């Protein structure tokens, strides 16, 4: 029996990709690299002006179609807004990038509302978007999901408690779905970057190699950490140290950071 030709990236993950939180940083870079690969894009974020500018740039530079969805994922009814915004567009790739910013400080200094907002973004938004878009992908027999987590999900982080816990949830959920959904032809990847340069963060890796690492790993691995030094740190703390020793090391490091840069309240 003749061997079937391999699907191209656009055939496997197109025709449309949805990128959340794409007005800046990693999300914006995902949009550019996916447009370069020929996917039409649904661009979702809160800031309409930045989305319109990005949409015009991508149409001009890559000749793709774009659709802008202005949506505040912090709203309790966010999913209805996303579904209405995507209308009948066949989403073949979900880049689950939007999330709450990390918080460095003591758990007990956080209000219940602040903790709930962090968990809303880190858990509820992520799992509801995956559940909604994975079902039609599975029915078509192909598609992909990239869950943008964090290296903090690979280890327990004192003074970033609820943030690292939500990222651990994203990691374990995504890795489990990598195995489960491949039965339906849907590829799932968890991307766990360390600090990455954005409009809020002025240090770390550039977004371009972070995104390139994720797109290269999609369909091949359940999860990926960009940067060899980040990979080594995660491996050492997860596999070469006891959980207690890693916790003490990270706690001391985070306590020192907190003394030097106390959170603004």
C-alpha cells in the first residue's frame, strides 16, 4: 500500500489558529511565526488598538487572513465571548497563552479576590478553552493545542505559591492530554519558559527562540522548556535533589529576592 504523504504544518494545524493574549510578548511572537507558516489567525486580547495594528502587519507581511476578537478573559462569562468571536471559523490550533502576571510575595498578603483572579486565569480559563476547542479538533481527526505554562510549574515556588501551583496544573493537564488526545489526532504541547522579555519584563530569553522551540516540538513531545540552562535547572531540582532540598533552595532564593525587591501594594 503506498505511503500517504505527510501533512504540512498548515494542513495539520490549520486553517485557523487562535492565539490568546497576543497583543505583546510571547503571544505576539506566536502570531508572527504561525502567520509565516501560512495559518490564518484569530487574534484575541483586551487591547483592540494593538490587535488591529498586529492584524494589519500580518496581513501585509504574510498575506494571511486575520480576525480580531477583543475579549477580557477575566470576565466570568468569557467563554461565550470567545465562542461568539470565533463564530464558525474552524480552529485547528489553540495557543493558550493569556494569563495573569506572576506575583512575588507572601500568600497571606494576597486578598481572596487576588488569589481567585490568579486561579481563574491559571486554571479555569485554560481548561475551558481546551475543552471547547479540542472537541471539534478530535471530530476532524487533526489539530493542536499549545499550553503556555512556566518553568515554575516544574517545582514548588515559595512566595509564588498560587502562581506556581496553577502552572503545575497546566503542566500535568497538558502532558496527560498529550497522551489522551493523540488517539484523536490532536497534538498537545506544554511550553514552560523561564523569564522571557516582554513589555513587562526587561530580562530573560527573547520571545522568538521560545516560540520556535515550541513549534518545533509540537507533535513530537508532551512538554518543552526553552533554553539549555533552564532545562538543566529544572532537571537538577526535579531529579537530582530531594523535593525538600529543592524547596529549601528555592525558598531561600525567593526570600532573598523579596528582601531586595518587595512587592508594591
